[in-house]
């Protein structure tokens, strides 16, 4: 696993989590409601699931509650993952944790569900977006699913001091490429801990090609 300890992205995100804690970051949500609504009915409990850029999100807690047994949370910030691990206590041992920069990461297996809330939108160049597309495609089992949420086209232009690329559902689908078929899209108004409203675009897609690429 690539270890980003000390890299510029890991320092940046560690500082963000250190300054605010898990519950005061702008993307904090007490319950991952939209994620769970989209996941409902898609998976068997033993299907491998990865939350990329999962940070300190409570999604992993809720999936453990539902009996999922093969969960991975990947994030460039070791501090964010520690916050999640502390919250989970002994249950943290049931989860695979990966401290890695997604763009440098080399997956060693495939997943039935790739979940990304508010990470892809930090990739603002065509090269970064192409790398993400390649990673998602090769990391997801043919027939598996991808859930992605980004700031909507009328959402904020920055998050945590970094520029973001905002997306409409159709351009998000285009970004994912021909290997994926969109199953549904959503618009969500996220309320930050300080009361600001942030529109998000959500997309659930299925990997429908079967090229056997690895
Ligand atoms: C806006 S937060 C969202 C966190 C989480 N998905 C949630 O919904 O609570 C973005 C997360 O992505 C992580 N991140 C940013 N760039 C990353 C990268 N290149 N590789 C892995 N994680 C990254 C950050 O550390 C942070 O935890």
C-alpha cells in the first residue's frame, strides 16, 4: 500500500481534520442517508466494498451495523482514519484501512461497490480524472457498482481551501466512461455544520462492460 505519510496532500488533510475534528468539517453528516438509500438492495453482505476518501465518515459504521463483512476505507489522511477507528473501538478491527493517495494507489483486489462522497471533485485536471476513471474501472468487478457524489454545477468552487471541479449528472457519467451505465442520479442539498447549503450531484452506476481488463 502506498504510504503518503508526510506528502503534501496528507499534511493538508491531516491539518484539516486536526483543526476541526470529525464533526465540524463542512462535509460532516451524522447519517450517510443518500449513500444508504442508494446502496439498499444492491449487495450481498459479503460483497467487497471500498469507501475511497472515506475519511471519518460514519458510512462504515452503518455498513457494519447492517452486517457487511468486507469493508475497506481508504484515505490520504491517517488522522481522519484514526478518528473513525477511535469511534468504532473494537469494531475497527473488522475493517481494512488503507492510508494512501488514491492517485498513487495500486489496488490488489476488486470491489463490488466503490463509494466516493466528495473526493473525485478534487481532481480538476484531465490527467487526474483519467487516472481515477482507470482506477475505478479496474477496481470494480464487472457487474459491480459505483456511487459518486460531487459538488453540483451550482455548488461551491472550493472545499477546504482547494479548488474543485463541479459536475452535472451527465458530465459525471461522461467522466466515468463507456464501461459504466448510469442507473440513477440525485441532487442533494447538504447542510454544513455552520448552516451553509451545498448542492451535490449523486450518481449510481454499474460496470456493464466485461472486457476482463485488470
Ligand atoms: C470532503 S472529504 C469527504 C470525506 C468522506 N467521504 C465523507 O463523506 O465524510 C474528502 C476526503 O477525501 C480525502 N482525500 C482527498 N484527496 C485524496 C486523495 N488524493 N486520495 C485519498 N483521499 C483523499 C480527504 O482526506 C478527505 O477525507
